[in-house]
């Protein structure tokens, strides 16, 4: 096994992890951390290491942002077609290696292989989508109202960008940031979560292989995120920060970015309400709840966190949902037939168990699940609770696990108030067959996204993002590339009258 490649044998028979580079990627080269330090990446299904990865320090971060800054003029000067071609080639390469990349993701993050492969496809679509957006960067030309001048507007790359991605969607959250950065002509330094660095390192290797210039994309892996990122933010070399993660950390980063007045995009926490009215198609509503709750084992900022069901159907809805949830097979994501993998780590498992116990202590009833299983790994069973009090901890905190808490309601006004009673505003879900009610709810819900009679809203071609403490800016869609572009206005003196003769 070569230096700088994943180094723990026996848990990956196909060798997918072993083929992933595990050093830092700076200025087009794979290099060890300056300190020589490394850290283990654990399989959450066993708690055992599967790889050893370079552990960057502040000096490594400085070298990475300097490399990005040095490469910025060259990347900005490339043509839109050239940037689109890189992204299209990366799309093809990711799809060609989907099975291998899915195995890497499952081993480091835990989601079942089928779901991991679905994320690889989703991630690749961001590359293809922004390849198209690279060709649609527009400007403008107009005559001043007084007629004595012309206005020229152009869009130019923001500049070197710092990209921070979470562990729950380790490939898709990377392509959702790297795609528009490259399309806009921005160099970048990406820092993946220390729990799941391998997927991003594999992607960075693909980008280099398809011709993205040295220094245009740099990657640093570290267990010292604050120590590494803060000097890069304060350096003055970076002009943009895009972060996906907790609201708590996002606020800290915003304070740091304020010193340099950096452009920021923040995709932060959620507390999504899932609302089922009595007139809803219950089969559709249950299927939607399963999709909104169980995607990624519930470890998603878009996960249904509070499920409000109108009183006349709450018992039937709970029965059907519990039946569906109890039928899901729990186990290591590499095993055939498994639908629910482990949570990311011990802390996540402990938090979910504590939130469930708190709800039960407050009067909730367990319809299925509710107990940590014996054995290794960080598993938690699909759980349905009914009669959850609005005062329960899980009503105000992200569960980030496979737990569906049901709370009854009686009126539209009541449930709208409950749904909006949170500092978060990422996504809301509504199930009803009443068109007027659907429109009222869509307009009244305080969220950046609303799913009407559907449990999944994410799409590379749609703008993703929240309001309130769920974030700033939008990713994906036509708006995603705007986050990496500045508008420049050029005032031009009006043309002089033609001289006769």
C-alpha cells in the first residue's frame, strides 16, 4: 500500500477505501501535513478505523489559501466553455465510479449502499448542472434615463473561496459548493468534516484528473477545524466562505468573516415541521413522512423533526407510520437488505436516546423502537412516538436520528403557529388535498422551502436554503452560481453626435 493512501485492511474487501488518497491536496500536489500528524477515520457500524488521514495545522491551511490566491487570476481568465468541460468530465468520471465511491461513503459515514449510490448520483448532478450555469453568466447594457450615459454591468468571480462541508452528505455537499465555484471562476480550499473526509478527497482527485488547474481546488483535512480555518478567514486572501453545518458554528464563522467583510453562504440547522391535515391522502402522507424522516437515517437538516397530525387521523397515521418504520432492517450499510445504517458516532447515538427519554418522561408513548440495541456500532432503531408535548426537547432541537415524534393539532391556525414557533426556517412539509389551504400554508410558513404533498425537496436545479437562523444565501439552481459572482457596474459616457461631413 503506497504512502498517502488509506491504510487499514480487512474491512473493505473490494479495496475502494485503499484507493483514496489521504494526504492534503495543495497547489496540485498530494502532501502530508507539515506536522506529520494523522487521524483515524472510523466505520460507524463498528467503531473501528478504516483509514488514516493527514491532520492539517494552521500552517497547512495558510499554504492552501495562498495556493488558491495564486491560482485565482489564471482560473478567472479561463473561458466559460473550458470550465464547463471540466465539470462535465468530472460528472462522467463520478458516475463511472459510482459503485466504488458509494462503498467509500458507506464505510466512512454509515448510510446503506443503495442510499450512498443515490447520493453519488445526486452529487454528480450538481457538477452537470453548474457546467450549464457556467455558460449562462450574464451581464447587461442599457441607456441611462437621461440619455447621456450608458450602463454596462458584468459579473466576475468573487475570488478565492473557503468551502466547509458536513459529514452527513459527504459528496453532495461538496459538489454543491465546488460546482458553482469552478463554474464562476473561483479557486477554493475545501475542508470536509473530519468524520467523513474520504469522499471529498476522492472527488478532489477526480477534479485533478479531468484537468482542473493546480491550485484551483485545494483540500485540507483536520481535526482542528477552528485553528485551521480562522487564520484562513482572517488572512485577507479569501473573499468568500460557504459553510454547511450547525447554526452555532455558523454564527462563529460569521463573526470572523465580518472582519474582512467576506461574502458568506450559510446552510445551517433546521427544525422542519411535517403537517398532515385530516383531508390528506394518508398513504401519500405516510410515504412522504418516511422519505422526509428516514433519508440518511434522519441525519439531515431537511429531516421532518416535528410531525403534526390533525386530531381525527393522528391515531391511524401513527399506526401506519409505526408499521412502516418497524419493517425497516437495521444494520451495517454494506449488508444487503439493510435500510437503516448506524448514526455517525457515539455522541449522536447518546443524544438521540436522551431526546427520546425526555419525550417519554413528558408523556409520549412509544409505538415502535425507542431503545439502544446491544452490540458494536452506533445504531438506533426507527422509532415512532405519539403524544409528544410541544415542550419536549425534541420539539426545539434537531433530532438527527430515525425518530418520528407525533403531536396532534385541531386547527390550521394552531398548527401554523406551532410550525413557526422556532428560530429555524429551512424547510416545511404540508399534506392536504385542499388547494386553498395548501397555498395559505405555503405562504404562511416561515421557511425557505416548502414541500407540498412531497417529502423530498432537494434538487440540483432548485434553490436550496433557509431563512431566520437556518442560513443565508442559496445553493443549487440558477441562484447557486450567483453566490460566487460579484456585479461590476461600468458607467460609459454617451456617444457623441456624429459630425457632418
